[in-house]
C-alpha cells in the first residue's frame, strides 16, 4: 500500500523518513519527490500494513509537527485497498 507524506524539509531523505515512520508502519520503500521544490519535498511511501492500520496511523500523525512543519499523510487513491 502506498501513502503520500508531505510536510518534509529539504534535508529529509529516504532513510530519515523510513526511520521516523518505523515505530508506526512497516515501511518497505520511500521515494522522495523534489521536482523544483528542494526545500519542500514530499515522499511516496510504500508500506506492508493492512489498510485499517495505515488509515489509523495517517489520522494519528496528520497535523503533528515535524521540525516546525505539520505533517500531511494521505493514502494514495490509485490503488485498491487490501481490506483483509
């Protein structure tokens, strides 16, 4: 399952995102997207968790401040949820 994480800083990396989300989700891959926004990147995060868990974590962390910027987490819409 994929989720979108916004509210990051220019010095955030795939490793730092993986490390920070590890207590909440089983992160399998992170792709940083900078496209002209070096100081305000976002990340496409691949996780190996059931839909309900990802939904709850997104709601739990949404709006939490990360080094002065609020986090925004969204489940990517283009996928079929694995509701098992």
